[in-house]
């Protein structure tokens, strides 16, 4: 038997089905054995540690290429690696991918800029659904679809959304749906501006619960009726989640994405923090029981998986202008894995749940499985070694994202990623990324080998 490149020895390997103490053997970037291994190989001792598959964060914005003053791939993926995330799916609204030429140019631009592996999404544009098959074949991970004009990206009416979903269903492409009803957000904005409102509290009236629920309900119905595959992004509250579950029970191929801000942040915080709580949909939780219900929905699978929706701005950028003009979005790559590990320590989740919602399920939804999202023979050796007993406090000063702040500053958490491996190579240790930027583009499920020949790459997801 050929020698191994790496052995991770004595750790407790965690899968969604359970955990067991076992050694892991790695060769050529893949897991080749779990159990008895060659003791002469280079060894990392993981006694007392949990070994989880690296995080798979499928909703990330790194503003690169383009104006990347808010974030870029080197800083954003450094934050991800330090946090235990080994694969991201990224799209930037400021420089959207709408054609195969856009995608190829972005892949070329990102060569050597990423600490971890990455897939790329395209933006759907109303009336441009004819671009879907070619982009899907070129390897995009999903199509981002807005139901309201946001970040300068055109919103889809119900008719336009149905046309996009019907076309995507023909090639089995996946869409990520931002659900807020444009007629409701537009009419609310008109009233608020006419009243001269500039107070921070206008945010929850402008981007209302009804706007999210109406759009999500319509989108879910259209997903079912067209036979498409889709995820509703950043589900903010129990009512929306239960509508999505109802359509899923009727046969909709529909996932429901959770984000930490809808568990831990409170709706009323916007009155104090203003732009630092400006994201959309806004925080909805008002009391601790609202948070408890969100954890329950995540445990039960009604909320299918967790993503960060990492969309950073610096403190100076957040403070530039009034609440209307401030950037939407929060940084999240630095903190999402830490919050999930802490949730397991607090009993909201199990560590098996953490693997399911932040590795396995997102990898399966977006076609990264079986290479990503699991610890198994044949999978990429993407590993997060976790000390479940370590405690720390999340601090702005530790944030590696260009944002340099976090809405969870001062929050005490338990559980810490002490080493992160990407395809068997150490990419971060004790919160510090290595200098190497060996991250690769990972094509989506629709990837065509003829496109690979054209691009000069054979990157795919088969084991």
C-alpha cells in the first residue's frame, strides 16, 4: 500500500449519524482510510479533539473582482479558513456573473487569491432565462434570484420568476431566492420617505414581515408548480419556515436557509445600532422563545442548513450616510462556525447537527457532494479539528474579514477550531491562516466536460 501524506490520529470523528474515535489517513488530498493507518506517516495528534468535515458556507459575498474596499477573496477566505470553513459558494452583486464570459473572467481573476476551495454563482436577470442552460453547463453553483430590486440587481415579478424557474427546471439547475415582495417594499418606502422618516426604526417597516412572507409563499408555490430546485435564502422567522415546509410536504424541491443573525440578534437592536443592524430581511426575533423556536426548526430540518450570508462593510462604510443609504449586510464568515459549535455546547444542537447543517446538507443541495461535506473514503480531506472545551469571547479585534467588526462582539462561546485542513494541507491553526492560497474553483452539478476542455480545467465533484 502506498504511503500516506498525513494521519490525523486519536480524534473523535463526527458525522450526522454519530461519532467515534478513529484515525484518518490522507493521500493526494483525499481521505483514503478511516481506522487502522500507517503510523510512519506525518501525524497530527487529535486526542481530545472532535474532527468535523470543514464547513461548507453556500451564501457568501466577497466583492471580488470589482470595487473590493469592503471585502476581497484573500481576506474573506482567510477568515473562512481560520474559522474552519473549507468551501464557499460566492457571488458579488457589484460585479454580477450573467454570461459564461463573465464566469470565465472571474475564475481567471481569482486564481491564487483564495485560501480555500470555492464555487461561483450567477445572477438571474428578469427576461434573461435563456442564459440559464449555458451558465449551468459552465459550472455555476446556483442562480441568485431577487424578488425585489436590491443592491442594484433587478427584481423578478411572479411572472419573471416563473419563467426563470421553468427554464432552470429543464436543466435541473438550482436557484437561491431572496424573497421580499417588491410592491410591498416599494409602497412602504414611498410612505416612509413622504413622512420624512430617517430614524433607524424605519428598517423593519420598510422590509416588513409581510413582504418576506408574501414573496416566500409565492416563490415556494412556483418552485413546486414548475418542478424546479431552489433554496429560499436567509429565512428570518418561524412563520416563513413553516410555509416552506408546507410546500415541501406537497412535493416542492425546496430548501430553507438559516443564518445566525436570525437566531441571536433581536429586532429592537436596530433602534440602537442602526446601520450595524441593517440587513434584509431584518432581524425578527423579539424574545428568547423566538430564538428557541428557530433552533428547534433547525434541529428538525424545517430549516435545512446554515449559511453566513457574509456581506461585509467596514464600520466607516456603515456610517457613511443615513439609514437609507448605508450598505445592507453583515460580516459572518469569522463567526458562523463558532456560533454553531457554541450552540452544540449549549444544547441547542448536537455536534452531529452541526455537521449536517453546515457541511453535509449544503454540499448535497449544491452538487458538491460526495467530494465535500463529509469525512469518508474518497472525499476531499477537508477537516476542522475542534476543541469542544475551549472557551473564548468573539471580539472585533480578532476579525480577519476586511470589515474588522462583528455584530457578535463580546459574545462568549464554547468550542474552538484549532486546525483547518484543505485537501490534507494545513490552512489555519489557532485562528491564524497560513500564507498559502491553494484554493481551487469547484464546479457546480451541471458542469460539462466540454466546458472543462475549453477552460483548460478538469475540476469536478465526482469521487
